[in-house]
C-alpha cells in the first residue's frame, strides 16, 4: 500500500508528465531517486525508447548515493548524450522537489554540457 507521501509524489509526477514531453531532437531527462540510488534516463517519448542512462550504482559501487554522486551521474548522462549528438533536453524531476540530489543531478548535467 502506498503512503500519503508516495501518492502525493505520484500525483505531482502525473501532472508534470502531462506537460513535459521528449522528442528525438530534445529528449526528456527523467530522474528517479530511491533512498540509496539515483537514476537518470534520456527518453524519446515519440518512440518510447531510452536513448541514454546513468545511475549511481554504476559510479559508486556499494555506496549510497549522496549529492556528489548525483552530480557525477548528471555529468555522466551529459557525456553519453553529447557523444550521441544530443545537446538539449527537457527536465523531468519525477515528482521530487528540485532540491538536494535532484538539483545536484541537474547541475551536473548542465556542467556536462546539456542545455535545459
């Protein structure tokens, strides 16, 4: 059973997804955060395919994700995107507050060269 906090996040996420749509030229940078890890994906919503992804499990083996790890994940997904020819994205925070790990991931992606 989902808690009130999870239901609130899912409601916010649904509202964000109704407005944020990724295309092949400008894919959606989707963020998922758990208690221990953080994931980022570049998604083309027209075809429903993931173009690139990065996670804290790849970078910090055995460690819990923190703000510095989240920033590294953002830089890693930006590096993969730029090598694929993608320079601009739309940011989907996934219903999470733009604060802490989510903000660090976004800043890392910007530092890596993505525009949003």
